[in-house]
C-alpha cells in the first residue's frame, strides 16, 4: 500500500521511536519538498491570484513541511507506482504544473528505484536533465527530480533517517531555548 506522510509527523515518530524508526520504515522515500504548495518562511504568499499574509495560513502546515512518499516495491502484478495530479495515481501531487500522469517509478532486478517520464507528461527533469518517455533512469539520493514546478528528492532509508534526526535535533534545541526564556 502506498503511503504519503507529512515530514513533521515523521520527525515526531523518529523522536519517539529513536533507533527503531528505520526498522519500522525500512524503505526509501520520495519527498515533495516545500514550495508553492506549502507556507514558505516569508511574510507573504501567493495563493492562486491573491497575496495573503502568511499569518492567515500558519495553521495549515508548519513552514517548510514536506510530503513524504514511502517507496514500498509494488506487487509484481502492478510493476510500477504512478505519480501525478490525478487521484488514481499511487502518489498524488496536487499542483497545476504536474500532469495527470507524470512519472512511473519501478524497482529493477537489483532492487534499485528507477524513474520514467509518462508518455503524456509535461516537463520531467532528473538532476536538471530532461527525461524522455520510455527511458527509465536510476534514482540517486539527493539528486533533484522536477515534475513541472514540483521539486522532489529521493532518499534512501539511512539518508532519510539522518535528515529526520537533524530536524529533530533542531526542534529539541528550540524547545530547550523556549523553556529558558
């Protein structure tokens, strides 16, 4: 089953589970990084054609939060995980610059994840290089994947756990400073 979880939730789970986090989530992740879909860390945000003060949006999501897609290999009958704007995809990216069916994710015989542009997709770039339909490319940790204006990052279980650990350490430090004041 394909799961999409908020980075802020996973950070809290990492803090609670500590060393057991990777045992619970042993798979790689594809992270839809914060951007136009989420509140930035500035004072104003474009929302559709209107500019709204960020204070009106603060209760939506923590600034800089991201949506994390857990990459569990699909059942052999399915063979691929679909990513796009349409709700029938395993992973949905609700962004006007993302095609209804944008990319296909698959696992090769060596267990490595590959990305392929859907034949009807708009712009797909991996590491800044445009991808052509029908040509799967290896996903490598930290290499940016762009679907239209949506920015995604592939991370293996170790890299993802380390990222969550860094965020958790910052949160713990901030909470400690707040108690002192």
